[in-house]
């Protein structure tokens, strides 16, 4: 049995990199929600920047998850 260690290393590196990236983007989305809540608590208004940041970050996370499911489920190809 022969293992292609280079390919295994590439897959592991990409997996760890994408995982870290998704966690960071999700954390930025939570930060956007915190900014929105902070703006509402201070002045009774809303923060469009916080809402936009949260929306974009959570949509990016959902897109990565949907793409992963697409790659895993063979009926979707």
C-alpha cells in the first residue's frame, strides 16, 4: 500500500486553513451583531455597518457550508 504523503499534507493544510478562515469570518459576524446591539442600546438607533457586516459574514459562512455539502453529496453533482 502506497500513500501519497504530499497529497495528504495538502488536504490537511487546506482543511485547517478553511476551518480557521470560517471561524474568523463567523467571529466577525458576531462582532457585527454586537456593534448593532451596542448602537441600539446607546442611542436607540441602528447601526447599518454592524448589520451589513453580520449579514455578509454569515452569508459567507453559509456559502462555505453549502459548498462543502455539495462536494460531499454525490447526487448533487
